[in-house]
């Protein structure tokens, strides 16, 4: 519990300098809320996926700190939105079993992917990953595949109607602000590092794993502090 509190406090401390800047305040608030929600969702994913016996605050607090440490990610709400969609889709797919066809899970997870992805490439990638998971688990059938295709069709039809009527323009993909390739690269690197920080201590608990976890965490915080020093010079 003490470690969790320390990680949460450190994460909050990394956000404070960002909010002293008045620029991009709304994106920062949205990113902050999405980061908190994703920390809770990833905790459930690890629990439902049997990586932990109970919902572990270690998982959520580690994700929170890692995503809070780098100031460049404090306005990347699009990336956090992608992660939210991914985590919700995973939670949906974890409900599948061999006692019934996964038609509902395939439809819902694909629909989540379609509506939470801010880019067409992420929609395509997410859908292919869902199909790959279902094939790997031996759950893919013609009915399951058609259910997934229906979810894609629902998204296409809905967005076509919205475009035709001129409604909800903020929801159109072309009107959503895009992140730069550099921002996506930073986010991807931090996310992969977060996965390492989470999986290594849980799957191979040892002194070495603890040392690696502590070292990488300190490096993340140090990088964030140096970054803040450049953005907010004394």
C-alpha cells in the first residue's frame, strides 16, 4: 500500500507543472481523466486475465506513474483513447469461452475498436488483432466473423449518415486533431516500457526483477523532471 501511495503521489507531482502552463488546458484535463480510467481498466484486465489473483493497485499505480512521467504525453488524449478502446475490447474478449459462440463478444469488441480509434489505421489494426485473437483461441467461426463485420458496417453506416446530415462534426475522423509521428513514437516507447514494468515483476518475481523495476521507474521520473526543466526553465 505504501508503494502504491508513493507511485500515485509521484504521478500527481509530474502533472502539476503541466497545469501551470495555460496552453492546451482542455486536452490536458481530458488526457488526465483518460489516464486515470485506463489505470483502473488495466488493473481489471490483469485480474480478469489471471495475471493477478485480485485487482492489484500495483498495476494501476505503475501505469499511472509511467504515463504521467513524460510531459510530452500530457496532451496525447488520442493515444489514451486508443488504449481505452483496446482495454475495453480485451475485457470483452476475456468473457469468451468454449461453451458458446463468441458472436456477442466479437461484435462488441469490434464495435468498441471502431468507435474508440481516432485513426483509420488503428481501426484496421485493432480489428485484425481481434480476429487474430479469436483464431488463436479457436473461437473464430463464420457467425463470429459476420458479427464482427456487422459491427464495422454499423460504424460505416452511422458515420455516413452523420456526414450526410452534417451532425456531430467533432466526431468525424478528419476533424480529430492528429498526433505527430514523434508523439506516437514516444507514447509507444513508454507503453512498451510500462508493459515490461508490469509483467516482469508479476511473472518473474525476484530481486533482479525488483531492481530492474526500480531502475526503470527512476529513469522515467528523471526523464520527466529533466523534460519539465527544459519546458519551464527557472
